[in-house]
């Protein structure tokens, strides 16, 4: 069950929030071993003054614009490099085709943690809930 924070500007959010959400979910299900409908997303809306991204890091041939978007994916189950690579590629390609977001403006960070780091409800860790079920 990954949870993704999506940081972007208001204009992208207003015009493309549903497309971005749908594309992300499709890519997670197709390339990141996420169950159908297992969708947890939070949109963080920022003005251009509220985010600072280096325009050329790391050695971009085309400059990153102020319309950058950041996907910060928190996942409890580790994935291998091929799954990560496939997700990065598919998400960038599909966003570039279906929205005006250029691939140089897309940043993706994946952070893994364990079941004891998640509590879905009732003040109980997911690890404890899983042990109760077994």
C-alpha cells in the first residue's frame, strides 16, 4: 500500500489533478505491484515561491521549469531496481503524453519503510493487525 504526496502548482492541480491521479495509479498498479484500487494520494499545492528546485540538477540538458511536480511515494514493501525504473519511465512518459508536463519537470522519490511504521486506524500498527489476522 503505497501512499503518495504529489507536490505541484495550483494551475497544474486545477487543470490536471484527475489525470495526474489516474496516471499515477495506473502506473503503480502496472509497474509497482500495487493492488487494483489500492489508492492513497495527497496533493500539496504550492506557489512557485514556495518550492525551490535546482533548474539543471543533475546535469539536465533542458532546464527544469517552475511547473515542476514531485511524487514522494512511501511504500511498505520493497521493490527491485527494475520495478522502480519501469515506474519512473512509465509515469514520465504517460504524463508527458497526456498533460503539458515535460519529463524534465517530473521528480520521483521512493521511500520504503516497514509494517510497524503504518497505522491505518484505531491506533494499531499494521504489523500488529497482520499478526492478529494470522
